[in-house]
């Protein structure tokens, strides 16, 4: 699998913003999960498949966070351009929700939009 990767040392409530030019999977993970991901093993991450840009992720706890932007699959790769940046905390910004997120997660985010 080919992918783009960038690491950030971030504090709780800071925001990682990722601009993508095509629909793809964007994953936010710890260092140990990135190592497992690279080895093709089971890993945990936040995020999923996003069709719109920008993708925003509010950091849940202090640490080193890795952003992985997948470049399609092994059998059908795609060309992806992505720009990542770390933003200061902002109470008005919520995390983006992936299109492949479980239904209960998408419903919860729609409730936040209505407020």
C-alpha cells in the first residue's frame, strides 16, 4: 500500500487539518499504530474515507500524532495530493466525520451541526 505520512507533536484540543484533492482515506494514529499499519497488521486509528476537504481532527490527548493519507489500494493506486497543518485550539471547530464511519457516529455529528 502506498500512502503519504506526516507526524505532529500536538497537545489536547489542537486541530490537525488535511486538505486533499480527491476522495481517499485519511487516518490519524499513534506511533505504535503506524508501525503496525506499515507492517500490514491490525491497527487502530481515527478517521476513515473522506470525500470533501478539508478534513479536521481535534486531538483527544497530548502526544505524537501521525497523519496517513492512503493513495488508493495496491491493485488500483490513485494520485493524491495532501497538505497537513497544525492549528491552534478552536471551540467552534468539530472533527470531520468519515463517510464510512458507523451510523451512530454520523448521527451524533449531525446533532452537533443542528446546535
